[in-house]
C-alpha cells in the first residue's frame, strides 16, 4: 500500500495516465478486480438482511474499512491535510454519494429483492456515467443514445417483472437509487483534484462517510436494537469492510483515474454475471428466463452505449 500511495502521488505530477503506455490495460484490470469483489457485496447484503439492519451493516462496514486503511491512510491524510481542507466540499460530496448513501441503499434493497436482481439493475450504472459525460459537453451520438434506451428498457422490464403495469418491489427501487448514486460518484471521480493522492482521498471519504452515518446508526440501534455478534455476522462484515471497501474502492478509483468512468464502466458489465453465479452458489437463488432476457437487454444496452470505438 505504501508503494501504491507513492505511485498515486507521483501520477498527479506526470502525464495523464490514459496516455501512459500500459495505463489502459492496468486500469481495466483494476476495474475488473473491483467489479468481481463488489459482486460479493450484493450477496452479503442479501445474506445479512434478516440479521443485521441495513444502517448498522453500512456503518460497521466503514468502521472496519477505516481500521484496515488506517496504517496507510492516517499518514497520507496528515501529509495532504492542506489539500484535504481546500477540497473538503469535493471530498464530502464523494463521501455522501459513494460511501454513506450508495452502500446503505444496497443494504436496504437486500431486504426485499434478490442479490441477482440487485446486480442486474446496478449494471445500468455505466449508462448514468455516460449521461454525465454528455452533460459535461461530450457528444454521445446515435449509438450511445440507442444503447441507453435499450438498457433502460431492460431495467424497467426487470423491476416491473415484465408487466406494462408498474409492479415494483421496494428493493428494486432502492437499488435503482443506488445505481444513480454510484454512477454519480464514478463521474465525480474524474474531477478529483490532482493534488489529492488516492489513499488520502479514500481515507477521507471513509471517515466522512462513517461520520455521516453515525447519527442514523445511533437511531437504528435505539429503535431496532443491535445485532448478534457471531461468525455469521462478523465474517461478512470483515469481507465488505476490508476487501469490498478498502481494496475494491482503491482499485476502482485508480481505474477511473487511468481510463475514465465510461471505459471502466464497460468492465462493470461483468457484475450481473458474477452476482448471479455467487447468489446461486451461496444463497441458492434461481435465475429464470425472464431475468436472463432482461440481463441481455441491460448488458447489450450498456455495451452499445459506452464502448468506445478503437
């Protein structure tokens, strides 16, 4: 991690990473690593839905992540404290979208929808990233517009269960909101100030996100009570805190810096497949033909919308 931190700080003083030889390959590999690891988070959210309240799940996830990253993050944050103060508003917005809100919505979704559905709906996030590019002045073109419409059709059919009359499960709507938050967070990363190193920025968002969750965590404990501390709850929380947070978020943020949100989003299309396989193996969730058809629409749409021509 110390080597990664030095490399990250050095990258802020050199040629933009996408122009560096090999940078695209490294960026796509990091995006794939984060995507595969995050797939387990959806399974965890569903697996803990009846034992750990969503707010408490999210809060302890980030407490574990802070502890895991602290040996490197504290030093990096202290060294870059002046830059963190100057860009506190940016760091706080990233913490709100990507830390406090996104994962809490995923946990809430896991109460009433399957891990497979969560993974498929979240596959629409790259379309949101592409739309942000358009708002930033980039030209989408007919291919991206068509792909956006196809992917959105797949999401609507999935959450409405194929009916023309809306019949949304609460969890489906929660994960749609989570997809918007994640797409917004990923688009925001492209504007990260260059003077902020990756580890300092990540540690700052973890700390601010946990502080944002603290009041609602206290309220959750007061109203719902705490959860039972045992292997079946602590083990998954350690996984999402250390692997899905400290490791995966560092990899994803670095991938965005190297190749941009839209191209990294292409790799994110692997997630529904990974989630479906994991949810089948771990939770015994079935995958029907209707869900497969919706997944084809979503994946086809986001690929059409976001893959760049060489």
